[in-house]
């Protein structure tokens, strides 16, 4: 803005000339038009016309034209009159320059000009070191049309000069509403916009309603850009107040319960960044079910279109649970890094095994920095949804494309099969040059199931949508929800989710699911798993009845089986089974992905007579006692030794070895006689070992204590520790004495084991009783709340 001094109008007065060098407002400006306040005005007495109005409204039947000598009650009245004239003629106006009094600084002269007056300022000094990212269109052409008014001692404003002629074409009546000075949102229009915005409608739909209401776009008086800017300003003003209410709520929650965690990126008094919070329940849930996490920023169901980003997971009933919430005021990489680090700090520094997010390069970069060892997956459901948008023309032109795309992604059983399917797919529909499709293909290891099956994601099916995405707050938060309303709805959602978990706990602990087979494994699973997880396991177990498992390889330690449906040998799965360790792996990787054994492994267990689930295939997070704090400490540290202590496992291992021994021994008569002799010798040794448990038969027939057995003494140790024994006594008496001491020690050991087992049983009963009481308390509480 340029300021210069000039001689005064009178001899004792000096005024300043202020030139307004602003161009006409562009379409994306936050505000548009001249807001006319309450004015009154009149023309000179010679014209014989008097204009008096409280609010200036252009009147189409008023064909007055400005002329020198016209008087107005105020500067605003003069400006409104000239703008009305400009609307009728077809051009836009702006304020060009002003003169101020040297005495008191009051404005004593105004000039209103055509918006195309003057020329664009091309001063190189202003633009030499500044890069213009969005160059504005040239609108000024040096038009001389203008009207100037001066302040009179009488208090009136009089037209001093008027130039009518323009050097450009004027705008026709049906386009006048596009001119800047005539794009005004009236009071009734603002009221209607506010109402429709509160109902969740966007600017495009609101403009359609306004056009229909006013009978055409020219009668509306403004454009969709003006409507969008007005709505944006409304949201910003309302957001500032609601953000403060949210901060007050979080502070009050922390004051009521110091374990409540919240953090603000920026100033604590005035939030300028992201907001995160987590209550004690969320932190507790994470300790039990924090192995896999979903972070969803696509949940923009609020009035301000702010990304509401909950951290969620899956509990032992397959229900979504909350690990914390965030509101994102900006979505930069630094903001996500701050948010992830803050969340990890709230969760006591424990990192998840896997995390699922929307397909976003910024989030991906932040996760690589904060969770370098966590497996990151893009939500496949969101990619499919985006595919419908990005490839809509393909969906319309080729009805079979969607089915082929889903088949390629979901039904490929290996990486090679997916790669072999993908290239023919893109060639078939001529999509090799599609940028979006190539972009998602380049990150296929983060969303295509065959690349992710070796990592735990707690999903019951490798082809389903992630249940945690966009579901925790469904039914509570919508597009018209303000942050103030969100606080109340957030608490209702928490109560509802917790009530559903209590109901699932009650059903699991107080009712028995129907069994569909006589299998001991099914009964075992029904007593261990929660209801929903058992039903999913039962589905896999029953599915084994339609499968056939054929042995294809055997290297004495690991046996490979080919499992397929009857009559469908072309689609089969490979299961490797280690009989000694009772460990099996399947090519479908369902156990690694979901924590439940697939029907293919269960089919191999069925044909090899494995009657119960090995303990290492029962993951605690899916069991009834997922939240139990009782830890059964094994007597030995070695995991395999502990595993072998299970009578069932020992029985199964021996049975499998016996079956293999019988198959080999029955090959011929000679091998049969050798096998029978070996069995007789083995039977005699087993009987002797059972009689003398913990002792080894020496070659001379005597019994020697095994120094490696738990709870036994070696002969040397016995002698060293009991120096009172007479060195001259006979060897037989010494052996008898050692045997007697060992028997006493074994007896004491058995008593300790018995007491330990009883103690653990009591602890488990106490824990179960505690959970039942907790359930009863919650059910009673909700019942009383319903009664009130």
C-alpha cells in the first residue's frame, strides 16, 4: 500500500493520499464481496429524489446513475449506491484511494473505481527474490471508470467526480453474480447454509439446495467457492471453541484419575497440534491384546472433517478394543512421529508385533522410524474401496474385472501364484500404464495376503476385512458430530463396548457350546477357548471331515503330508509334521496369521491319531483366562523337557513311534521276527525302569542311581554328604542305605509336587471366582442403571 503527502484542500489543512493497490479478489479467497452495513443517504435537492433505507438493498426498478453533486448521508451509502449501479450495469467495484485530514486523521475523500482500473504492479524489486507459486490472472486493463466523494462541513458526502466510460466489455446480467463486489451471502442464505452444514451436507449439495430455493444461480448471488469459504470459516470458529472444550475435558479426566493419560502437541493452554489420550482401561487392554494394532485415520466422521484416529485391537472374544484415541489437526510426518512415540510411551514402551493402517506414504515413513521391527500392513479393505474409485471406468467397462481382481489377491496360495496371476490380469484389462495400480503393486508386500501370512494379525480369516477398522465408534459418531458432542458419545461408546465384553464373558463362563464331534480335542478346546474363538476352531475341526491327508515324504524326523478336499487334488496344501516335537506347519500359515490351527493341520492330527491339542498351539490371548494374572511356573526351565512331562504328549509320541516300528517290522518275515524280539527286550527294560524309577540297571545286575535324574542322589554324593557312614561297612549295606535315602527323597519330592499342584489349583479357583464376582458386579451395576 503506497502512501504520499499532498497539499490540503484548504489553506490550513494537509491530507494523505492512500492508494489501494490490491487486485480483485481471486475465487479461492476466504471472503468475497462488500459487506454493506446500516446506512442512510440522499441525492442533492436539485435532483428531486431522496433515498432513505436502513439496510442497503439493490433495487432493480431504480435506474439512477451517479452524477456530480449527488449527496449521501455517509460514505457507506455512497459505496453501496455505486456498487448497486455497477451491478445493474455489469462491472465490479473496489475502493481505490482515500484522503485523510492532517488535523484528526479522519477520511475526507473516497474514490470508488472499476475493478479493472490501473495495471498490475510489475515492480521487479518486489518479485525478484520471491517465487510466485500461484500466479494470479491479469484483471486490470487501465479502466478509468470511477466515482469520488468528498466530506462536507455539513456532514454530507458529495460526488466530486464521476467517469462513466469503460475500456472493456461489461458483464451480462446472468454472470453478474460471479463478480467480486456482488458476491454477497445474505442473512437468510447464511442461516440456510448453517442449518444444512450442521446436518452434515457438503458445499456442493448445499449450493444445489440454494439454487433450487432461489430459482437459479444468478439469484443466489454468490458462487460455490464463496459457500465453501464461508463454511470453512464457520468450522474454524466453531473448532477453536470445541478444541478448548475437549482440552478441558481431558484435564478434568486426568484430575479425577491421575492414571488417565493425555498429551498435546504444542502449547498446553492453546492447542495448535494433535491431541492424544488413553484411559486406564485402554492401557490394561494393551497389556493383554497389544500384539497387533490398527491405526485408522480415515475415520473423519465429525463436523470439522478432522481425522479421528483410534488405536484399536482385538480381544479374546474377537471384539474390537480401544488402545487410545487421537484428533489430528495436521497430518505431517513429524506429527505422526510425535503421535506414535506418545502412544508407545503411554503403553509403557511395549511395541506391537504388527500394525495395520490406511495406505498412506506419510504414515508409512513415520512407522518405519518409530516401529522399525513391527510388521506394517495396509488395510486391504480400504485399498479395494479406493480401487472402485480410481478404476471406476474399468469397473463400468468390464463387469468381470472386480471378481478377477479379488480372486487374484485373495485366493492366491503362494507368492508365485499371485505374481503369475497379476501380470495376465493387468494385460487383460490394459492396465499396465495405470499409475495408481502400479503404485499399489509396488507395495504389494504390505497388503496382499500371501506376503503377510507369516505374521500374527489376530484375524480369523486371511481373506476378511479387518474388523477393527472403522468399527469401534460406529453408531455413535457421524458427520454432524461436534467435538463437544463427541465427548459424551465417546463415553457411551466405551460403556457399550465394555458391556458387550461383559456379556461375552458371562456367556463363555456360564454356558457350554454344543459339540459336533466325539473328538477329545473339541471338548478340550471348548473348555479353553472363549465362545466365539471356539466356534471358529470348531468350524476348522469339522472341516477336516471333507479332507484327505496323504503322506508324500518321510525323513524319520519330519513327515510331509498333502492335504486336499476329496476329488480336488489340484488344490492342495502341504503340512510338515514333526512327531517327536508334535509340531506341524501348513503352507496356508493360518496359525501364524490368526493363532488358531487350520483344518489342514487338524486333518493330519486326525490321521496320525493326535487326540488333543498340543499345549504350544493354545495361545493364551484366545482363552478364557486371557486376562488371568496366574502364571503356572514349570518345574524345569527347558521348554522341551517341560513339554515332555505331559503324559498325553509322551503317549502320543510313543504311539507314533510304535506305528512306524510296526510298519517297518511287517515288511517281511525276517523283519517281523527281529521286531518281535526287540519288542520283548524293550518290554522287559521298560518294566524294570518302571519298577526302579530314577535308577539305572548296571551290567552286573546292580542298581545305580542316575546323577541326572531329578530328586535322586549319586552314590558319590551320598557318601560325601554323609560322612558318618562307616567306610568299612559292606558294599551291599551301603547300597541299601543309599536306596533308602533316595526313596525318602522321592517321597518328599512327590509330596512337594502334590502340595504345589493343590496350591496352583487353589490360586486358579481364586482367580476364576474373582472374575465371576467381577462379572456379577458389572451385571448388577448395569441392571441398577437400567432401573434408574
